[in-house]
């Protein structure tokens, strides 16, 4: 699929697929597996590296010299964008919502080490900054740059396609391991990864429920955004026939809000680590991990129902949450 699209191969693919034997036994799922997109290789890895292969390809095809994107202070997407720019020999400008901290830690420290130019916007969030991106791009053009705008999370058609391909990669691994899940659980923030997985599942007709665990937005709002991304992608790439996607989003685990660490998420992170040596992050996969555990213990996932947990990365953010080490 999508062989004609320009692509810069910077990710370590395929990423591993393996069983979580101890955690599965603990929560009562006979076949619990994990897809390790935290191990895509670039600057500590993560799901955005798949997207950035096609973003870089498109940027170079359009003769751009600067990648520009927006995010929060501890954005995994911004860290991977900075890494992609470094590999490609391009300039990287990060627009971050929030106050500049006195000390750079976690993803922000890595952004700086990767050579990104960082601009802080104390009175803005990632959501409001996204609306200002076009105006900022015009300013950069006036300065003589040839910038390429990447919305938060690379949530745009060229960033959706890579996760349709990821589903194709998964299908090959399913067959090799004789593992065929009923459902896939994945954290969802900006919606691009979920949209791509739903698209790939549809194109391959796999019969798998792809369930997004929202980390910040109400389910109805998130569904609308994912629907919009899928529609825009089918309009951009005529080889994809339009379809009515089944979009499943669970907003039961948002808790007190985006990036707010709560006891249940801490427990989920500890369970993954202590039982199978897998580190989740506090913002995204920690909440998805909590959803998995609670669904299983509540009987919403039957013991004989094969399940895949999709790890989207984000571990560098662990080092900004000192409360993780406290009891």
C-alpha cells in the first residue's frame, strides 16, 4: 500500500510484537500481546517516527528546509520531530505551549540536545498554538526559510497513512505468531494513530475492534476528529475508497486531565514494569494500560479473548514525574 508516496526510512521496522505472559496471567487474559512502537529507534522511539518517515518524504519533495511543529512542554511528537530533522539535516523549530521551565528535563532536554530551536508561549496550549501555525509559517517565509508545517501529533493525511501500513505490518506478525486479536487498545491524543489503524484494519478487512483510550478529550469530540482525519485521508488519496468507519473511543480514563498523574495510572505503570519489564509513559500509555487492566478485571475483556496493547512510546516523560518514585 502507498508505495508511490515519498518516504525517508528512519524507523527501525518492523517493531517487536511479543506476549505479556505475566501481566496477562495476573489480569486474566490468556493471550495478551504488546506491539512495541516505543522501539522505533529514533531519539528514544515512539509512534510519531512512523509518521515522520512520510512527513520527511513530503517535506523534501516540496524542497522544504525547516520542520515546524507545535506541542506541549513534554511533547513526544516534538522530540521525535527534532530527531527526524537532525537525521535529515534540516532545521527544526518547536513551538511549545507553556512557561519555559528553569530546568530542562525529559523530552525538553532531548529537544535541546537534538538541536531544535525552541519557542515558548506561556499563555498558549498545544490546541491554541495549532490555530496560529499558519500565521507563524508566513512569518518564517518572510525570514527566507522554506518551512514545512506539521500539526500537533502529525495528525494530517500524510501522517495517517503510516498507521494503515502499521496494520499491514501487524497482520504479517499475527500470522507468523498464530495470534489473531479480537481488539487493539491504543492511547489517543490527537487521533492520527487511531485513524490510521482503523483505516488499515478496514483496507485489510481483519475484523478487529480498534479501541482508542482518550487521554484528554470527551469521546464524542475525539470521534469527530478521527472521522475528519479519515475523511481527509480518503479525499487526499483516491486509491482509498470512502467508507463509514467504526470508531470506538473510551473516555473513562481521562481522570483529572491531560498529563495529570493519578494513583491508578501509577499502579498500571508499575504493573507493566514489574511483571514484564515494560515501561509505559505517564501521559498516554499509562492511561491506556490502566484501561486494559480495569477492563480485564471487570470482565469487559473475556479471558479467552485475544487482546493487543499498542505501545506508542513516550518513556522520556517518566523522568519529569518525581512522584512516580514516592509511596
